[in-house]
C-alpha cells in the first residue's frame, strides 16, 4: 500500500479509497467519505431507531436507500404480517422511520422492491468509483461495478446516517487473477466455490479482493455479481472488478445513474478505474479457468466444496471441523454427494436470483417435472426480476415443473424464525451459505449453481445437468 504515498502505481482499490479520504487520524485510521448507504428492515430499522433516540438526524437522506427484503414473507399476497415472530414490528418501524427522514424506501408494494444487493444495481445506486456500505455481509456483491462496497454493523450504519463517513484502517489488497476460458456449463457460482475451496474460508481475511484476468473480463455483469457476492465467504473486506464497457452499458438508463452529458463525463472518469501496471498487492493468486468444474458443497461451510462427482475428502475425519461437517451433513468420506436423495430445492438469494439465473434454470426445467417428494421453491431477487421473468413466461415453466413461484425477498436463504425447510431436510440451494441450520432447524444445505439445483430437483437427488439432458 505504498503507491498512494509515494506517487507510484496504484491499485484500483487505492484509487477509490484515496479519492474518498477525508483525513488521517493520529492513530493511523482514516476517515472515509461514504457515497451511498443501503438499509434493510432487519438491521436498518435498528440503526434508524438508535439515531432517533440519540437525537440525531440523517445527514443526506437522498443518498440513503432502504428496502424490505430480509424479514418479509415471500408468499403471494403477502402483507406486513410475517411468520417470523416480531417481524411486523421491524417492517413497520423501518417504514415509519424512512418516511420521517425522507429516505427512499422500496416498500413491499413498490415495483422496485427486492433484495438489497439486487435492487441497488438495478436502480443504478452503485456506480464505478463509489463507496457504498450496507449492514449486510454480502454487500461486496456490488463491487462488480467497479466501486468499493462492504458490510457494516448497525452502529456503523447509524454513524453513516449522521455523518456520511466511517473511520477505518485501509484494508490490504489481494488480487485473484483467473485466466483462460471456463468450460461449457461451468458458471460464476462454480468458479466462486472453486476459489473458496482452494483458498479457504479465511483465505482473504481483511483484504479487498480485486478479481482480474481474461476469465473474469469475459463474465457478464450478473455473473460478476455472483463472483463478488461469494467473496465474503473468504472473509474479505470487500471485492471489486475493474469497470469496462459491459459495466457502462449495463448502467445506462438506470434511475440513479448519470445521464446525458453527465454520463459522458462519468464514463471518461470511470475509464481510469483500473490497477496501474506495477501496482503492489499484499497477496496475489492465479488460477486457470479451464481447471474449474461444476461444483457442489459437501459440508457446512462454503469452503467444503468439490467438483460434482468427486468424493468427500477421505481425510475429513482427521480434521475436527470436517469431522463435525461429515457428521452433521450425514455424508461419507470417500463417497461423492452426487446421487444423495434430496428433500428440497431452492433457487433464490442475492447470489443467484437474477433474470439470467432464472432463464438458465428454466431452460433445464422446461418440459420436465420436479421429482415426487421434493419441495421446490423459486424466489426472484426483485420485483423487477419477477416481472421480467413473467413477461418471458418463465414463471409458467417453473410452475409447470412443480416449483413454487414466490414474491421477491431473501426468503429461505437464511432461517431467522420464519419460514424454513423441514428439520434435517437435505436441500440443494443456489444460496451462499450452508452453515448449520441456515435454512431451517438442522437442515443440510448443499450449495450449487441454479442449473445444478434445477437438475437435482428433477432427478430427486444431487445430479449434474448432463444426467437430465441425457
């Protein structure tokens, strides 16, 4: 991290950070300006209530956005009432506080409502070169647009509401370069699980990851969001991808993105957002895209991932954490998880619930039926995604196959006392975390791409797409 101080080459993260530095404190910590703050009803309402109790006001209401996603039910015809105990109070409190402070709210009945990390890019809230924070660990999703984005706590959100700044020590930089071409049928979700399995759940602890290389540049914007979304499962401080023409084209016409001459000026500035030749990274890793296979998790951490068809590690019983994972997941070292019967299939979350995810899953489901005894649910990432899917008739494909078609929200990505899968159910899921009881009491979650989830739902067991297509 010497470039900014000595005028040498800078990393992308250094350029953005330096542009937002307000001052450096005697302790070495820095005060950083925050461009935009996102809130949701689970933790955002807490921050707003604490702000009010302290007698403070929101400094820049126009730069704060809130949505209903974490607690709201996703059943058709939903209201403020929720299966989660006390959920209604969170929803009502957030709504009332947002109204009092003049904050833009994507409420339950708003056509812009959805999961916070889906809604922000849709609306052009995240922009290249911006710094955006949100009290949610998967905020790094939005680094796909060439800005810095990370999750914060409720108390930090309160501080941002009052000052639009944060006091932080700048994280070190890590570059993960992926060159080559991904195999046909291998997705950004597979790539993310491959990287996490290789580097571990603490492999990027405290670092800002820059994803680079020809394989990353080849990803479309929604795939880049999936990759950045999963970066937090390596304990990173954030993730970012240098913006390019794909980024600029995707943002064109979005409600909160620059327009007209201002857009032209913005793009000219955004084109300087890349790591300079010779910029120094604290850590570098390189991967060959051709080595990535279709992935699925076998344990209770995203790092417990392996190619679909590969066996659970035979040495798992010699490691305490893996011994617990083997016991909890009821898998057998030396045997693959492929072929294990499933009880449920879930497509949704801020990782894989966008229109491209639903299109790919629907292509596999079309003309086929979910296996008997499998509970299958699809939850679009936003109301706009849902509307786009319905305009294309995708909802009919899901419904005809036997999936439930829901309203937008986080839904069963995490169990917080509301809806869940059955105790000890084995679930194949497009979500981001397979922790113990993540999707219900003692549920056994296997993470995979939407395609693998769709194929497994049809087969009634964990299965590759090739098995269904054969």
